[in-house]
C-alpha cells in the first residue's frame, strides 16, 4: 500500500490559486507511482473562492491587497488541512512555496512588493508544529531520495 502524502492542490494543476491560473509541478506522474497524493487547498478549505485578492502574512495576521483582514479564513484553512493530514496519516506534505498558507521557510513580507522574509505560511506552520515534515515543491527530490513507504 502506498503512503499518503498531502500536497497543495494547485501543484496538481487545480485552478485554486488566487489568480485562477494553472500551475503544475513537473514529475507529478512519477510521484504518483510511489505515493498516494492527497490534494488540499487551505484557502479554499478556509472558505475563500477563486479567483480572490492576493494576500500576504503580516505577523500573526493575513491581509489582502484591499487591506482586508482575512486571517480567519487562513486559520480555518490551516485547521481543516491538519484534520485531513491526521485523517490520512500523512507524515509529509508537499506545499507550494512562498504562499501565505503553504509557504515554508520563506514567504512574502506583507508589502506586496515581492520581497521575501524568513517565515512560514499559516498552514505550513501548523503542520510543521504538529510534526508533519513540510517539503517545498522545489525540494521534492528529497522525497525520492529519503522516503520509505509501505
Ligand atoms: Fe496552492 Fe496553497 Fe494557495 Fe491553495 S492555498 S492555491 S494549495 S498555494
């Protein structure tokens, strides 16, 4: 039986990004040969729609480009994503880098100017604090090299 791994839904090509654009991670097919990928989009799970205004984290809050406080949606999305991670017994999560939800290690600084700071998106933060290993999409080779699966 393949191991379940959580993955940002946008990396699978779902149109759930704030701008509604399609992105897709190269090599998804080979990942799917070895792992059971569980797609999640924390911002959709938190109650936001697509498309939506871009948002960035500022400290413990998330503010969109209109200046609206959307923190509650992001917190709800993080909690729902953690529930799914537990339900599917995921040890790992492949998450979209730089996102205010999914980014791990580096996210935009809250000024909407493209600057990055060392911090995590709300979902990546909660998953990591709950013991799940978060892997950015450019680091997926770590999975291929290090993971064991059933
Ligand atoms: Fe992708 Fe995460 Fe943004 Fe959803 S919240 S569109 S999964 S980066």
